[in-house]
């Protein structure tokens, strides 16, 4: 695994006991160019527009979730609460935790 992917996996490991390395690689590949900029590689938990992008672009489009917006927002809020101790919330970790929460890690393997 490349050094950056090891860093992403180490960050995910803060929140889960076993990290699916293939899923981390798949999420990194999916996010692609967004990870090249420090700003876009992070999720701004206090920015409603950013959270809407995660919900609509990742949760609905990539994960194929069909729950109501309020249910998806609640799940995203739970992930943000889980990561509350981190000021800079890694987009890879947020996506991993959401995919895991909904049983969708296999989409990235």
C-alpha cells in the first residue's frame, strides 16, 4: 500500500478495530483528484453545503442509498460526532465510516 494510503488507513483505524485495506484503496481511488488539495481532502463538518455534497454525491450517488435526506443527515451527523476529536476530518475516513455504517464497503474492494 502506498504511503498516503497507509496514512489514510491509520486514520480510519482510530475509529474501527479492523481496517479493510482494499476498501481504503477503493475509496482513495474513487475520491481521486479531491485528495490532491488539503482543503478538498477534508470534510468541513460545520459547513452545511459541504455536508450536503457528502450526502448527495457520496451517500446517494456512490453508495446508492435511498433513505430520506433527514435519515442520511442523521447518519452523517453520527459520523461527524464520532470524529469530533479531530479538527481536520479526513474525507477518506468520513467516506469509509459512512460506507461501513451502511454495509457498503464491498463497493470499494
